[in-house]
C-alpha cells in the first residue's frame, strides 16, 4: 500500500509540475479516481514535452517508440517503466481506458514532432482534437461511465483548450526563432492565430445547457479556463497568454469559485 501511495503522490506532483491547470481541475473529483486521472494528465504531458528534451530527431522518435511499447506492456498488466503507466494498469486491464486511444494520443504528438510545425488552421484544429480533446474525452469517460454525449462535449472543450495551449506554446517558441505555426511571416501567423481563437471560442459558445449539466467537474472547469485564456489572448495577443513562471497563485481559488457557480456554460 505504501508503494502504491508513493507512486500516486509522485504522479500527482509530476502532473502538477507539467500541466498544473488540468491537474487542478481533476482534483474536483472523488479521491479514488484522482490517481488515474492524474496519470492520464501526466502521460499526455510527457508525450507533449519530448520536443523540449531532445535535439536530434532520431532521439525523439526513439522516445516515442519507448512510450508505445510501454503502453502495450501496461495494457498487458506489466508496469514498472513509469509511475503513470503503473497507475493506469488496473483501468487498462478492466477496459476502462482504451489502449487504442492512448496509441492515437501518442501518434498525434509524434506526428507533430516529425513535421515540426502545423501547416494551417485545419491541421492545428486536428492536432488539438487528437491531443487535448482526446485527453479530455478519456478523463470524462472515466468520470461518467462512458456517456457518449458527455464525452463528445468534453472533447470539444479539450480541443478549445488545446488550441489555446498551441498558441501559447507558439508564442514562446517564436521568441527562440522556432515557429510552431507556419513561417510565412508574422502577419500570416497572426491571422492564423486569430482564426484559431475564433474556432476555439465557437466550440465553447456552442455548449448547450443540457450538455453542460451532463459534464463532469474537470470538463466544466477546463471550459472556464479556456474561455479565460481566450479573452486574454484576444485583448493583448499570444504574449498575454504565456504561463507565469510559477503559475497563477489564485488558480485553486478561482476553480473553487467557478465550481460553485457553474450552472451555465461560459459565454464570451
């Protein structure tokens, strides 16, 4: 039991380090589910940060292949390679998490790593859907016992949040001379960013009250976070959406307040 608790604490700590916003939304759930939710958040974060950890393309592809193989081992009941995969073994064995969807998540991250940038609006949206949107679908699947209507709405929310995350990341990479968005020039990238923000906003605005009432707390909170980021980006551009060095210190309080006032979907 001690080892299990140690692994769960480590996964929670790492998920908070690499994806604090999404991890905090997952804490508004039953205690027994939090380690599994945190493990999914951490797996997504580990796949997303591989481009930051390697300088050689082959080294990155080797890392993705390692994760692919270890996900397969976890699905077969063998953990030990990474604490997040250890925590996912029971849910994978019971069929509560789809191995195929985890491989799809990996393939989306690997595809962007190989391409190096997103070619346009359609590709940006597809990437956000297959990564952040898919992650939110997986989380909601666990929290709603597989309700397709809730999962579809959660995927739209996750995609909107993912679009915002891509634009925030693009801003940071642009300052280093690397461009996540097409490099035809600043005006072209700004036009693409504006169109992407509008698509993200449409996804959030399109949430109906019946859909909202069926959603789990993490999906609702992520929708409010995404709308908040969208407003910030719309006011002052991608630079305003750059995460603070140590995160927003008031975020837990904001989430708590939003959780008590979540009767209606966000509008903006």
